[in-house]
């Protein structure tokens, strides 16, 4: 297991390592990214699977200084196999929601820009220092049900920066829903099971620095979950329900099972449910922040006790950022001069009264 640094000192070091050193500046920054690879779903040989169908949905959204949102979305669905008129419509374009850049962004994200094996983080470094930006991107690089024999690989990223603006937000999301029917042969009746394994690399950072007195918020968010629902039960009985929200907790099973089903984690190396946030200068909040390289760690569950019936497996991964900047109002230079003249006048009047 190769977990990435999570301390504040490591967060600052990693953030500065995103480029050459930059001059001092005041800004709010937030980034959230998730890369998943080698995702494989395996159903035990005690059961046969039929009636498999699926749907994939992606969406990206970004706003800046209350601008009209920039958005993109794609979806595809069908049966397992290579895209065609009779299987599914998951051609390359339908697995890749285009990157979005909020109107007014001084830095623009190109679609599927990658560095070190994952989506690129632009960070609070030149040319980002010259203005504000907010962007998001997502991609299903490959899908096990479309590229048969190839594991699923996905990327999600949301990133925002404010130098002078008041508000920024970004969101990227990938969802998949797979339905299937489990049946049993006469020679091997009884409960079945499945395993789900993948690697993941989360990156989250929220940072404020150099800002004057005021009200500020920088927040990065991430969520990834898997849910197996038994929609019908052959021969009666209770339906099963399984929910897995990996949290990287040692000695605690983050997989919940209801009904005949059982669920146990085989690997839960990091948390994929995080919301680091900060509201003060130079107190960055981060998790697993190492934006220049892909450092995936393992995740896995084993589900048992599944009975004959129809099931739906749903997967959701989402990243988002939120920035809010409200500096405390200070008097204009002209106002300060008038205040100074008024004070001088008051002092002069006081002295005259004392001398008389």
C-alpha cells in the first residue's frame, strides 16, 4: 500500500510542486479529482447471468462570479459488447463528456488533458495568478461491459481559483447502472456471490492565502459509492440490498448488507468520501494530495448470499469545488484623507479651547 501524504506540510509542498515558484499573491483555490482503474466485477460460477443491460451517464458543470453555468453531458446504454446498432451506442464520444470552463475564466481546461497518468491540475500558479477560473471534466476511458475483457477506467476532476472574484464552483460526475438476472443450474443450487475490485487515486485540496480580513470559504468534495439492489426474488423471500461507501477505515467494514446478502471489504486503502474545507489564510485542508502522478491504491469487496432474482448495480463517482470570497470593506484612500483632515481639525479646536 502506498498512501499519499495527508499532512498540511505535505499539502503545501505538493501544491508548490505543481510548477515553478510563483510570486506572493492572494487567492482561494480548490481542487478535487478521482481516477479509477482496473475495475472488474466477477460473479461466482455457482450462478449464471442473463438479461444484462446497462446505462452510463456523465455531466460537467462550472460557474464563476455568478455567470451562466457552462455544462456538458453525455449518456449511452445497451447490451454488453462492442458498440453497434444491435448492442449499445457507447462509441468513444458517448463515453467522454467534454471539459467545461466557466464564462470569464482566464485559464481554460482542454478536454482530457493529462499529466502523469491522470487529469491535469493547473493549480494556483502562473498563468492562473492572472485571474479567476473554474472548470470540470470527466471521461470513461474504457468500460468493462463495452470493451469486453478490458477493466473499467474513469477520470473525474473539478478545479476553481479566485484572485479577485467572489464565487466559483465546479462539479463532475459519472454514473453507471447495470441490470442483470441471476439464475442457478440444477447441479449447483444455492446462494451466489460477486466480487468487485478496482484501484483509485483521490486528490483533494482547499487553500486560502494572502487574503485581507473578510469572509472566505474554500472547499473540495468527493463521493464514490456502489449499490446492489435486488429488484425481484425468484421463489419468494426477502430481497437483498448492499451499499459500499469506501472510507479507508481500519477494522471497520464500510460495506452494509441487508437481507440474505453478506458483504465484506477485501481492500479499503483510502477514503473516497471527503470534504476538506478551510476559511482562514494559510491553513490548507487536503487529502491524499499528490497531483503530478497517478498513485492508485486497492479497493475491493466480496458479496455473498445472493439468491435467484433480478438485480441492479449502481455506481456513482462525483467531485466538486466551492469558493466564496467576501473581503471586508475598507475606506477608499480619499475617504482616509478626509478622515485625517477631520481629526486634525478636531485636535486644533481642542487646543484652542484649552488656551482660552
